[in-house]
């Protein structure tokens, strides 16, 4: 039960300011605020107070990691900074941040569980929270991979370049030659770069070991389930060493990583060589049209979407808006209001009165205080500049979700 409670808490904290999500969460029942008109607000107050209560009191003698737990939860969930921003703020790597975030979440969950479920004894399976930096078990190392961000993407070719540099000394030691056979226009993969790199490193370590003086070929093609990748090695004149415990450990780790990111893998190893065939999920690139005459703003949007599933199409000429939206089948429009020649109000009107773009989700981003007017004229969302990366990407996700819902209703 505590595990389910922790999962519910994780979901609510990730949607702490989404009233619809909070109202529908089973955590509202546990916290005793379900079926109330102010359920979302009540849940926000309970969780914000629970996190704030972890803040060390002034002049209180504390351990550094106690302060870290408060800072991490506060930055991540109350202030709504994204993972990279919090990691930078705390001066730690993204990988370490994810480990510490999971430990801090379990710590908070246990506090809340003891408060709101006092009559339920702790189950034997409940793990007491420990200092985040002491969690060294393999399952804790991989926990953050089980729920990657929807924005995480990676480029296979770029990652392969890095991986080949890393294994160069090992392939030289075994006199193994590595070549690539890659299809053109491979889409990005829907997983984190560190995950893909570690999968490839584990597989290549085994392939090199199994093919002294041999040839290793890495191939990649587009398949219906994503990108198919093969790592094939054939040994040369020298007899390969027997499979070692390290080989088996590397293959097991690669298989775990592939499974955690939603992929499939098959492995075969014998005296003739080694072959791994895997399919990893690819990212569907979603085109977003930005209509803004400020080059600085557009460059900021491009930095925000870097490494995500989104790609930006920009125009400084509002006259091109309709034509670009239709030609590129964009999923949403980001619209500034203060544009020379034709302001955003006119562009908004044209988009809404043009049948092919009438249902296109539109987000107005402006320095003006005109949210109510923009929404009444047909905008779906309004963000006032300056805008954080978190708010920008979260809003794009909402727009795309709305577009998918409209498309689904139309097809049905």
C-alpha cells in the first residue's frame, strides 16, 4: 500500500497546479479532502505545508542532507523548476539528482503516510528512507529510468560517435574493427542520451570481447516499432575468450535498460561471434509554428525545445502564417501580439476564420496583460513574457494533447 501511496504522491506532485488532475487523484481520498469544492486547493496546501515543514528551523543544528531534501522538494515541486534547473541549482549531476529526488520523495511519502494512515502498520516491504547519497543498490541506480520525462530524446548518430570514442582503446586492445551501416534520416529516439550510451557500451564491450581480430558492424534502420539496431560481431583468426561473468553482467544490464525505456532486445552469443538485435522507441517530431518578429525570443524558444520531441518553424512575417501552418501540418501555433504590419490579433482572427486552421491550438505569448481578451478571441492558452522553460514545455504538451483529442474526435 505504501508503494501505491508513493506512486500517487509522485503523480500529484508532478501535477501540483493542475486542478483536474488533483481532483481525480486517489490521493485526495487518502488525505481526506475528496468530494469537496476546494479539493485541488486543499491538496496543494497539504503538500506545500508538508514540504515546508521539512525546512530546517533557524539556528537548528542539522545534517546537510536534511537541508538537501527540503531544497530538492521545494525547488522541484513548489517552485516547479525542471530537473536540469534543480540539478544546476544544487550543483549536482542530473543522474545524482534523480537518485536524490526518488529518495526525497520516499521520505516525504513516509511522513505523510504516518500522518494520514496512523492505524495501518508499516508493511514489511516498506523501506526506511536513507541518505540519498548512500543508495547504491542496482535497482535504485535504475529507478529514474522507469519514468523518463516526455521531453527526453537523443540522437543515435551523435551518441554513436561518443560511444566509439569511448571504446576505441578496448577495440584496439582486441584488434577489433568497428564499422557503421546507418539509414538516412533516422528520427530521434525517445529515451535519454545516458541510457542509449550505456546500452551501446554494454553491448559493444561484449561484442569486442567475443570478436578478437574480427569485425563488428553496427546497423540501424527505421522500423514500425521505432529504430531497429543491430550489433553483430564475427571473430577473426584468434579464438575468442570464454564468456565471462562481466559479459553476462553487461548483457543483463543492457537488457534491463532496453526494457525500462520500452524497447525490445534479443541476444545471441556463440563461438562464431555475437549478435544483439534491439528495437528502441523513436520520437515523432511535432512541428510548432512560432509567429514572432523578435529573433531573441525565437532563439529562446529553440533553446527551450532543444532535445525534446518538438521542432520549431518560425516566421517573422505574419502573412506567411496560414500557408506555413498548412504546409508543415503544425500541431500548434505560438503567437506574439506586438508584430509590425499585422499584429497578433489579426493573425489570431485569420487562423480562426480559416477552415484548415480553425481548430489549430494557439498559445499567445506576450508582454501585454491581455489574457482575457486573447482567450475570448479564440486563443487556447496565454503566457505572459518572460516565460520559464517548464511553463513553455508544459503548455506545449497541453496544446498537443488538445490537438490529438480533436483529431481523435474527428476520426471517430
